């Protein structure tokens, strides 16, 4: 059996055990929907300007939180230790758990997108780029969540660690304010944020234009982020399992 198939089995197990629970599904759908509705009610004429940022924020918080919760819960319950005894590599375990968290994030983001499309009249200028942004963002944020979870023992420790970078980058990544409207001294911070490139890819998909002149810039950076996040997750996981 190939490592890819084993990763898919791990992912399917996590989806059945954790992500299909009603509270998680409800939270994953209500939080972004209520936030987007509030922005629409405030300014119906310009809600599309913030739609890419809200969808990217849904991926950031949903994927990092859920991947971290699942990993720390399995560390406490002993499930992870049993999985480590199976004939699978640590990289395969990471990919399986990241895939399930990414699937959860993509599903919630798509439900929000369908709601915006059919209820509020949003149109996708480039559906292919929009899907690329969803996939790359979901994968990289899931891996970041696993990296943080591998460093700690408890869920609240993982959440505290992630909030050190989630909330600061939220306000400099074009989620609520376009990059071009940010002060000059904030733009270098925006370009250093991984969330920025996901937001701009989604903006290409929804509005057909972005801060970047070409979609290849955020695509290449987002792919690089996925690769770096995977390496960091595997290294952190190996150190944690070796203790």
C-alpha cells in the first residue's frame, strides 16, 4: 500500500471521527456567514471588496484551529501513539491529518462562497484561480496548525501560540483594507504575511484584479509557503514524537 493511500485512510478516519460533528460544522458555517452578512448590511455596495478577505480568514482560523485541536486531542488520548506504531512514516501522518483539516476548511469556505453567490449575487471572475487560492491556503494553514500543535501538549497552548501570529497578520494582509490603501510603512509587513497571498489569489478569482499585476506571484509564494509549512510540520512532529 502506497504512502499516499495510507495518508488518505488517516484523513478519512479524522473526518469521520472529528470534522463531521454538528458543533464543528455549525461553527465553521455560522462564524464567516454572520461576519459577511454584517459587512453586507453595513455597506451593500462594497461588500465584494471584503469578500476575499473574509473567505481567507475562514481558512486561516478554521484550518489552523481544527488541525491543532485534532492533533493535541490524539496526543492526550493516546490515539497518536498507536498510529505511530503503524507502518506509516511521520510525513504520511502529517499529510493525512493536513488533508482532512484542509478538506474541512475548503468545505466551509465553499459553503460561504455559494451563499454569497446565490443569496447576495456575487460572481466569480476567475473560478480556477479562486479554487487554486482555496486549496493552497487550506493546505498551508492546516500545516501551520499542525506545526504549532506538535510543539505543545494542550489545546489552549496551541491556540495561544497560533494567536501570536494569526491576529497580527489579520490586520495587515488585506483582509479588511486593501494593501494599496495601507500606510507605506505597513506594506512591507503585508508582503511578509502568508495570508496576504491567499487573499490576493481569492481577489483575483472574485474581482479579476489584485494588488499584484500577475496571479503567478501569489501562486508561487503560496506554493513555497506550503512546502516550508510541510517541512516545519514534519520537523516539529519528529521532535515531539521523539520526546
